[in-house]
C-alpha cells in the first residue's frame, strides 16, 4: 500500500541526529548538518539496523511474542520510523492489520512490507502522531517516540487514548542506568528528572493503568551494535556512494558528532527498556 502523506504545519525537519534519537530516546543530540535530506540520512543510518532502537532482532521477536491480539485485531505504531516493530507484529500475528504513523516515513518501510507480502495488511501514514486519530486499537506500539508527544507522561496519555479497553501496548523508553553524570546530562540535553530509572518507568506505567507482563533492558552490546551500525552505515555511504562532496561531508559530520556524543557522555549511563503492557485500568461504570 502506498504511503499516505499528511504533512502537518510548517515545522522544519529535525537534524539527522535528533531524528535518530527521536526513535530511541528523544534526546537533544544535535549535529551541524544543515542542508542534507535528513530523511535520507536517517534511512542510510539504519540500513543495517532497521529496528532503529538498541534492541537485538531476537529480543524484538521475543517481545512481540508476548502480544496476544485476537483474530481481526488492529495495531498501530506511533512514531514507527523504519516500521520494523509493526511489521514483526504482522508477521507473528497473520490475522492482524496495522497502521504506521511517522512524520518522516522512509521509503524502506514500504519496500520491506512488499518484500514480506504484508502490503495488503498495513497502511503507512506520514503525519504527526500527536494529532492523528483513527479510533481504538487492540495493540499500540510506541518505541522511543516520546518526542512526538512532548515527554513520557504525554506519550503514555496518547497510548491510552488509542488503546481499546483490555488491549496491549509495547513501549520502549530511555532510562538512566544510575545517577547521570554532568557529561551525560549535557549530551542528552534534557533535565535529569525527565528520564526515569527502571523502577520509575514501571511506576509511570502503573499511573496510567498499564501493567507490565514482560520487559527487556537493552544490554551494552545491543547499544554498541546499534550505535556503531548507525554511524558506520553513514561512513560507508559517505566514502563509497555519496554523489557529491557536500553529501559526503555532511554524512561524515553526522556520524562523527553522533559517535562523539555517544562515547563521550551517554555510553554506560543512558539505558533503554522495552515493556509489553496490559490495560488494567478500571472500567467506567
């Protein structure tokens, strides 16, 4: 199915690095890249890691395996990025249909949908997840896309608004692995209290009527695989395929600045946790 494009407003595209982080953590990582096509930068960076989060393929499949949608269920991925999470849901649950929402949808998402024979079961809609609405869904996914809603609490409110009573959610969010250092806070560009630790994240779920049934905390290996794949894919493209010197330099700049930020401030401090959740909110009488 072709991508439905519903541009909202006239906000500028985010930088390449902030686009990447919007999928995993909504950090304030920045880059001096200014004129490259940021959507293309994002696609290139995820050529070898379309999961677009520090989660290994076997862990993604394990998480999705904890979902139990009924026949005919509908799933939505809010801030779907490359669309890999939603596609895994559709692969594992062949009687489910899905919708992927993202303000900058990569062409690769639709391409992989066709290669997997999922085209007639998914819609890709290029629009703002914070304003889009199409009723209630049996499964709501939101992996590292808090940026689309302004923060963790607002993101959880949005998940609940899209989730049918008794449904399931799959949410991936950044956490602090310990007390963050000054270097980590500077690299992230967010107040320390805007990011919870693992226990605080679970408490936030409870405040919104969501009960975890399974969770996964990304390992350092998963983080490094993701980060070095992100920067490495840009470097490979820059030195082998960039059509102009400007494109080459912009890709190398994005890779270097992103790598320096990861190694110089966030590695071993910023964590990522993904949970499968059940709606257990009291039913209104």
